[in-house]
């Protein structure tokens, strides 16, 4: 265990273990962590869809932007804290790394409590702003008033698993996430179907399982293994928060952008759906299902990218640029393979996927199938943009990471979601997706080519000076 001073980077496992083996070790728990965050909402939607029906599905969609906001706080502090921790460890600064990890966890709880208080004061206006119709609002209020109790624990649990992986314990971080996900399924089933609590049962199951995950994370953090976290390290420090936020901003703003787009999307669908044959509630329910199914795919890709963060961050800090480039190349290839599988499923089996979330009318199935195939048509290249954004964050280039995080959601998709429906009505929302995806991919490719060339020059310069 390291207390202070310099550490030996040459013999560190992140510097000597095979890159493929490291990616498998770190990416698997990271993917599970992201999937668990997605499954908390998806499991609720499946149970609620079968028990309550289409209005229940629409209610969870309306509540979804709040979950995304909480995820953004978890990633701001979790990714930012982990990235800075690994960079400082790669540079040999043990005490500095410990202060960053401890402060990241403290601010997770502070942010969680602050968001909880804000939600409780403005719950109904918030849900209306998120797109709730008169029919959907009662269900959304009942669900969110309960799930909001778990906000501080959700943020600290999800963010804390990144700190645990950065400390070299990916299996324990996986345990924390799997425990929460498994308990959520059990409690949802018991509360909804055993006790007949309806949508409130799903909400209580989610809140309780998030608290249990938090207990497991907190137990580990106070016993951090590679650096001793003194109690004084946990005292909030604004300067350390700024350092953490600089590298966590990319992932954070990507989630906030998703929330912003989701809110805009809900309101556009509510408005233009009312003028179509579908009405407002069918597009709201359909968009909720599709965004959460797509989130499963994106969770795998983002989890893969985040799993490479300790490897890339440590080796970049230690100036081992060859390992950085090899790690990134493997991650890009894996993300592309995952994207191909997701694309095939979205195009070939939309009705089968939709049926998992309950039954609906003929108009409902017609809208959802078209939405699936058109909106997610460019899934084949969707993995490159989040991988690129995470890469720049991992090497300490926060500004580029932030910009890449915003390209698809804010710079391309948001304006198109507003403009296209003016031309094609509710169908315009569908066409906005693939156009934004293609534009984001092309921009990411340009940035990657330049960065790869820059690192190759640094690697060549090192080889020349070593001769």
C-alpha cells in the first residue's frame, strides 16, 4: 500500500501485462457497470409495461431524463476521478492520487443530495417539462416520487465503481453492480406481482437495490488498497473538484446532452404525435422503449471504452505511447463488431424486441417498428464517437473529449429533431437519428487520424533518443 511520494511505474501491471488481457480484465466489469445503469430503467419498463401497459411505458420514458441527469453526475465524478487517479499513479504521485479518489466519492454524495432536494421541490413541473401528458402524469409522479429517494445512492454507487476499477479491483466493482441489478429484478417481481403494488412496487425495488449497491461501494472505498485514503482526504476541496471535473466533463456532458435531447424529443413527439394518426401517447411510449434498448448497445460500447481508460491513462502518463495506440486500436475494432451485431438485431427483429415490453395496438407496433429501423439505421458506426470521446478524456485532453461528447447529441441531433418534424411531421424525428450519427462518425474519424499521427511521432522520437 502506498502512502505518499513516488511509485515505480515500470513494474506496474498496467505497464507490463498484455494489452488484450488488460482490456478483457477491465472492460468486462465496466460493461457490466454501464449495463446495470441501463437495466435499472429497462427492468422497470418491462415489469411496468406488462403490469400497467402503454401509459406505464410512457411514464418511465418521461422519468428517464432524470435518471440520465443522475448518471451524468456519476460519470463526471467517477470517470473524472478515475482518469485523474490513474494519470497521477502513472506519474508516481501516490498521495495526490489518493486525495482525488477520496474527494470524488465525497462529491458524489454531495451532488446526489443536492439533486434529490431539487427534484422534491419541483417534481410535477419537472415531469410536465419532460413531456408528460395528462394521462401519463399520474403514473410518472407516483414512480418518480419514490425512485428519487435513491438518487444519492445511485450516483455514489455508479460513480464509485469507476474508482474501484481504477484501484485495480474490477471484479469487486462488477460484484457491486451485479448485486444491485439482481436485487432489482427480485424486488420488482415481488413488490409488483407478489404484493400487487403496481408501478410503485417497481420504484421501491429500484430505490432499495441502489442503496444496497452503495453499501458495497462505500465498504470498498474506505479500504482502498493501492493508496491509503486518510479521513482528511475526504474533506471536499473545490480545486480538486475542478481537476476531477475537467476530465469527467466529456462523459458528463454526453449524458446531459442525451437528457436534453430526450426532453426535446418527448415534447416534439407529444406535439406532432397529436396531429398524426398515432396520437401523443404512442410515440412517447415507443421512444422510451427504443431509447432504452439502444442504451443497452451503447452501454456495452461505452463500458468497453471506459474499461480501457485505466490502461490508456496510466500508459499515456508514463509515456508508453505504443501501448496507448495498441489499446485504442483493439477497443475500436471491438466496438465496431458490437455495432454490427446491434444493427442486425435492430433491423431484423424490431417486433420481437418490442414485445418484451408488453402489448399494444396495431398502430403502436407499426410506429415502433418504423422508428427502430429508421432512427437506428446508422448503428454500424455509432460506436466510434463515444470511444473517441473517452479516449481524449483518458489522455488528459479534456477539451477535445468534451467536444466529441457533444457532437452527436447537441451539435447534430438536437437541431435536426427540431427542424425535420417541421418538414415531415412526427416521421422527421426518425430521420434525424441516422443523419446525426453519420455526421458524428465523420468528425470523430478526422480527430482520431490526427491524434494517432501525433502519438506515432512521439513514439518515433522516443525510439530515436533511446538509440
